[in-house]
């Protein structure tokens, strides 16, 4: 599920700072290549034992990802349920308690990046 009104889409940050603030918020840099990176937050739903990931998709608009001063722009924020053996399924409804955790993380990042 794409989170349309996150307030994060279009925000820019240097890679070094983005790595720092996302790590403080519990995210880790997942997939990355020279110009694109994702930041993931693992959210465990204790009621269903499902695992969800809040994913922030970014793209370098200045420099490359091996340079801490590269500038990234946030393109999309979305959430999905983890599936075996690896992958995310985006069509399932997201439980309220999971969305509450996701929204808190989004607000924290928005405050740090604004």
C-alpha cells in the first residue's frame, strides 16, 4: 500500500544525514545501487504474528550512493506484509496497530527532514 499523504515525498537530504536520522528512527538501508536506495522499518504485529515493512524509496539527484554528500529525494513511502521466503505483499489490509507505528515513524522522519 502506498502511503499517499506521508509528507515525505519530494523531501531531499544528503545521504549521510538520511542514514543517521533513519537509523535513529529504527530503519535500516535495505536495497541500494548507485542511484537508488530503500530504507525499511520492520514492524511486528503481535496479534497476528505477521511482519510488515514500512519502506521509503529514494533516488539520488546529486552524486552516487557511495558518497555521503550525495543528495537523495524521497519518491514513495509504502508498507507491505512480509512473505516467505522474501518479498513484500502490498495488497493486504494493514492492521491499525501497525499503521500507528508506521505513522509515528513517518512523523519522526518528517520532523528531522523538514
